[in-house]
């Protein structure tokens, strides 16, 4: 029997050094794409996939992420008194049911695997999703919902994957593949940031995962991998062969908002599709293109 997926872990403890000085005083996950912060895109995507419980893996200076999902009584009252109902409605998605959001501190920057291990009490024995807010996926069907649809058929572990240039394999977790129907691929192995000449394929993992709790005992050993960090990829690799493990070539466009170019591209892609902004954005873009 396949357990329903109800939990999501969102690692948000990074320092955001690529966006300094903006991230000196604010979490990078609060950087907006148009008028919604990155963290909101991740939460919205998770909700659309049926997620009901959320755990933020935070660090020092990240409390504003928790405050963002709290009730802003004074603001809401003021908007209501001034009859600014559109602005009040815009706050709706920032509300999370009482008790559905928790936060855990990752005291040391020891990698993604360590961050997920910090959520062990929240995860328990349940399957869980991981969403990395740096990765924003623009798609008709939310990316995590696509993974959930596969999970509900196969059970086990499901990763969002995409093809990358062979020379870039040293930036990603890379799959060793088995059966492949062009959309769903059997995962036979995982390698963290292999050199191009050593990479078993050019299929890389992006920041969307569905994992079973089977990965947690391996993470609990806190073994260091690439970069001296506790790598989630290494722990996942040890689960292969003991539970179903698949990669899904998701439908949609991924924007890596962890770097400036990807973040700027996301601004354009999301704003240009907005009925209230699209025409104006297309018009001013002509001033900057040859």
C-alpha cells in the first residue's frame, strides 16, 4: 500500500552569498519574482500537490521566513478599513493553517543531506517531498504534482530530472539510468557532481524530490561526501535496489534563481504572462534588445 504524501521539507538555511548585498539583511528565499517571494512559489507548488504539512530548515537570520506566513493583524486591519480588498486578497496565499508549519534550525552549513536529517522528527516514518526554493518551475501542471502522480502509481522515490550539457555534470547530482521510456526513467545509481568524463549520463536532479523515510538511517550516519558535506545524493544512492526509484522528465521550464541570470530570466518569464503586466513588459523590452 502506498502511503499518501502529506509532508514537505524546504531547506532555506543558505546564506545567499551570490545575492549580496541584498541578502545581508534578508533571506534569499524572500527575494521576489515579480511580487511573490521565492518561498511562496515553493509553498504554492506544494499545496497544489496535496501537501498539508511544511517544515522549513532555517538558519540564523531567517526568522522573517516564518513571520511571512504568520497573521499580519495590523496590516490586514488597515487594508480592510481602507477598503483595499485586492491587496487584502493578495495576502491570502501567505496564510498557513495553524500547526501546519514548523521550523528547525540547521546550526552548521553541512550540506543538503544534513539539512534533511535535521527534519527527522518531522518526517518520522512518512514519505516526504523536498522543494528547493531556488528552483522555480513554470509549468501548466505544477512540477511536484507531476511527481506525486508518478509516486501514486509507483510508490518509492521519485526525482525531477532534466538533461544538462555533458560539460556541466560536475554541478549536479547525476543519474545512472536503467529502463527509460523517454519520460520516466529507472534510477540505477546516483553520483554527486561527477567530472564530465566520469558521469554515467547527463540526466541531473533538480530541486524537487519525493523520498521515503528509508533514506533517513543513511543520513543519520552523517557521512561526508563531495565538498566535505553530508550529501543527500549519497544517502539516496544507498536506497536504490531496496525500494522503487524513478526519475521523471518533468514538463515545464526551470529557472535557477540561485544565480543572478536565472533570477532575472524568471522575472521576465513570469511577468510577461501576467495580464496586468505582459503588454507593458513586452513594450519596454524592445528598448533593450537589438
